[in-house]
C-alpha cells in the first residue's frame, strides 16, 4: 500500500536504503531501560504453569536422583574404611601385636606406652583386628551397592531430562502461538513503527534463545538446589564442625556472583537489542537489494552492516567476558574450601573424632556442595541472556492492541455495498491533523475514483474503511451499519483489494490464486477469471503451468505478471466491495488497456474504490473525488471536473496537456522539455563548466 506516500505524517515503514530517523538507514538506537530480571523470570514461570504436572514430576525425579547421588559417597566411605581397617590390622601384626587382638586392647596398650595421639586415631577407625586383612566380601558388597545407587541416579536423571524437554518444548509452542495471535491483534500502526527485522528477531531468535536457555538451565537449577540441600544434610550428619567450615565460602560465592551479574546484565540487554538491529538491517538490505545496487549504496550498506556487527560484537564480548569471570571465581572459592576441609578433616582423623572414610566422604560432599554452586554461577550468563530475550518477547506481547471487536457484532445478511464516510476525522499524529470532518458516499454498484497529489490521504481512506486504523471521530457505515459494530473479519470478507505492492507466498501459482477464497470454485470459473485478467496466456508458457512453484518474492515473474496474479486473485474472491490501489501501475500500457476492460467487468455491480495517479485509468468512474491535504476539494465525473478547470483539471493537464512546470522556479529561457528537472540539470551543467 502507498499510505506512507499519501500521508507524510504517518510513521514511516523502514524498508529499504535511504535516510530515516536515527541514522542514514533509519536505524535509530532504541532507548534502553533497566531490565526487570526478577519480574520477567516470574512471568516466565507463569508461562510454564500449564506444565506444572510435568514440573512436579521433574522435581520428584530430581529428588530421587539427588538422594541416590548424595548417598553414594557415604557408602563409598564405608568401603574406604574396610580397606584401611584391613591395612592397619596387617600392620599391627607386623609390629608384633598378636593376631586376633581387638582394637580396644591395642588402644589401651598404646595409651599406657604414652602414644595417646596414635591411640586416638586407632580408636576412631572402627573394627580393627590385628592380623585381619581386607574383608573383600564386605568390600564387594559395598561396591555393588554403590554401583546400584549411581545407576539408579542415572536413570532418574535421564527421565528428568526427558520430562524437561517435553515441558520446555510445549511451553515454547504455546509462546509462539501467543506471539502469532498477538501479531494479528496489534494495530497496523504498531507494525508500521517497527522494523520488520526487529519483529522477526523477537519471534525467532529471542524465542529460540529462551528455549535453549530453559533446556540447559531448568533441570540443572532444580538438581543443583536439591543437591545443595541433600549434601548439607549429609555433611552435618558426618561432622557439624566441618559443615560450618564448608559453609563459610557460601556468602562469598553469593556476593561474587551477584556483583558480576549486576555488571553483565545490561550488556546482555544491549547484545540482544544489537541482534535485532542487525537482523533488521540485513532484512532491509536483502529486500531492497536491487535498489542498493542501482543507487550504488553497496559500500554504505556494508559500512552500516559493519557498524551494527561491531556493536553486536562489542556487546556480546562484554557480556560474555564479564559473566565468564563467574566460573573461575567460583572455582577459586571451591579450591579454597577444599583445602580448608582437607586440613581440618585431617586434624579430626588424627584426633580420632572421624574415620578416614568419613573424611573422604566429606571431601566428596564438599566438592558436590561447591559444584552445584559453581554450575549455577556458570549458568548465570545463560540465564541472564535467556531472561533478556524473554523480556523482549514479553514487550511484544504487551504491545497495545487494536480495539476489540464488539461482544455482540452486527451482521449484514446480504451486503449491497453502500459505503458512507460521515464527518470522519483522523490523523496518524495527533499534532498533525490529516483528515477533518470528511463526508463521502459511495452508492451501491458505483465506482468512486480517488485522486490527488502524494500525501493527500487517498490510501488513508482505504485504511479507515478496512479498519486497519480506527477513525478519531465520525463513523464509516456499510449499508447503514457502523463498521465498528461489525467484526473485522466480517467487514473484510466483503472487500477485495488489489494493491500497488504485490504479495505472493511460497507455493504454486494456483495456490496463490486460490488464496482466501470463501467458496469452492469450478475449474471453468477458475480459467474464466485467469483468462479475463490475461494471466492464462503467460502461465501457459511456463514449463509447469499453474503448478509452477514460486518463492515468497515471486522472483521468477516480472513485476507486471505478479500484478496480474493479484488482480486475478481479486476476480476469484468475488467481493461485494472492490479496492484498487494503483492496481495497474506495474503493467505495460498495452496490458493495462486489456486489464482495464477486465477490471470494468469486475467492477460491474460492485461498489469500487479506485486510487490512481494515472488518470487515464479512471475516466469512466461514476464519481471522481479529488483530495488535497486530507480534504475533498472536488467531486464529479471526468467531463464535469475537466470543464470546471479546478484541481482535477490541473492534474489532468499536467499528465496529458503540458509538461509539468515548477511554478516556484525562477523564470528563464525555455529549455528542452520546459521542466524543472531540465532546468536543474542545466544549472548543474553550468556550475560544472564554471568550476
């Protein structure tokens, strides 16, 4: 549509190369705001609420897996005690202690000899018997128990991962559905204000990032929290003193992680904002690729890409560099904790307060305790990135929506097609009025042509009729029924449109032509429509005919052929009201004449709105409406308006009677063609000659 041409006050849709707000390509830096990390995280938790049953199963599997995992070191410690007791029993025999002497007697003997420290250590070892070596049967039972425990932990962990995958993918499917539905509910004004690449980035990249982050962190976070709790219980059951020593590093870990996260979070917000801008630029340059080459803007486009790419590089590098310091910092604290536990544990063994197996188990628990903290810290960069993406998705979901359809909509059983604009006022920008108190009636079956200079508001009238935009005041009626009292689907189902900008989707030519049909049509009706619009002759020349596959740009067809397809699609839709917005602008003059006859047949018996700059296409219109600056300045048929010598006559004469003359240009000798452009070229040539 050409609304941006007809209404300069309308926010521009940034599509191709050229200056625009915010920079040479219209890529203004969006304002950044502090991210609501907690709020977005809680909102995502509400998004996952339908998966609460799976989440409960996920937690239960995590509890089972963690319970088995934390039990393993304690049992393995018993195995260490079996080995150590056997070794010490053999050593006692070698030192002359009679075989079979129980540990209690050996301890008493050592105390009498003044070796109290050795006696204390031997007393803490448990069942040591002189001359009794390693009990391999007992050791084997311990190892088999450990193997079974770790196998069970693995199975529960695998089941947890499967449940998590299903829960996350279901959530992402619903989130994509919400975004898709939201895009159908936002007003056209919202889409016009956004770069298409930016919206695509939120719908694709950001949702994919949320899915990846959730998959990698959800189960791991649950397991880590449960592991910390389980390990703490086991640590305190072994030695409360060592447990307190191990907990000293926890506050340090929290402080370090929090401080680093505060510094990295803004960088992740910037990273994904930069990703959106880069995607928008690539999409715009790809869409306008031919124009970029025509105007020699390859270097400018490359420079813009390079700038956006470097901005993304800088933001990503800062985000990853800052958040990447979490892992080594936590590793340092974990090693510090390991050293302290090993030293204090060794002293406790020497004093006989703990067995060697208990210290070994405790050291494993200290590793298990710091490992989930380290994992959570290392996942903070992923989590921050995912929450940043989630917030961008939620910003789209929170965008203002178009006015809802009425709860009890009006229905028109048999649409006749009388359209009336009654005291309609509208502006894209409240500070810049466009249409004020406009009245216009299109009678049933009549053709209303709307002409006027660029920016007059021609396409705006169509936007209001289709309810792409809502009127500020007044009303538009269809057969006497206010269009706002109808659903948009009901209203638009009665209207067919052929726009200046053709739209084709990836599929066959026949699928494109049958798009949006409200009823089944026969092959004869289909061929009759394509022949009437002169589509059939050129389609027959294609190798696969109507089964020819098109890409989403229809690049295998010329601009005129694509326009003919959209006209044929309107024929097949058989609407009660027809809107033609520069519908023949892309076809050649000969084809235009042929299509004009077909369009006359299409308009027969239908209310039609024809927007045209080429006045030859609307001579036979029943009513011609001339607009300037959002107001109707003249109405009438072609002959009446031409005879009146007003605005329409001037437009007509500028096209057919005389070359366009710039009335504001300084007078001077006539130049070939007499046009302002010719005078400008001559002035440039003269300036070049003087230089």
